[in-house]
C-alpha cells in the first residue's frame, strides 16, 4: 500500500509452476492489455510468474 497511488491498481497473481502452456495462454487472454502485447505477457507469465512459483507438492509440504 505504501507504493500505490490512492485508488491505484494492484495485480495479484497466483500460479502453479506445473501449469500447462495452454492454461497459461487462457489466463493471459483475460488480461486487459492491447492485443499486440499478448505474446509478451504470455512469455512473462509462463516464465517469470508460473515458472518461479511453487508446485502442488511443495504447496502441500508448506501447508503441513
């Protein structure tokens, strides 16, 4: 909250490292960005967000 402008947007994304490329593509299609940035957003999401997240078994270990 310290770095957001009053009323500014905040994007929180939760992803599983084992997400399929097709699921990532469907997820990114819902982003509200110009169509020409879709491929870039897909690459960023699949590599930097989902690719660096934990997978389901690590989530179970963390929860227990």
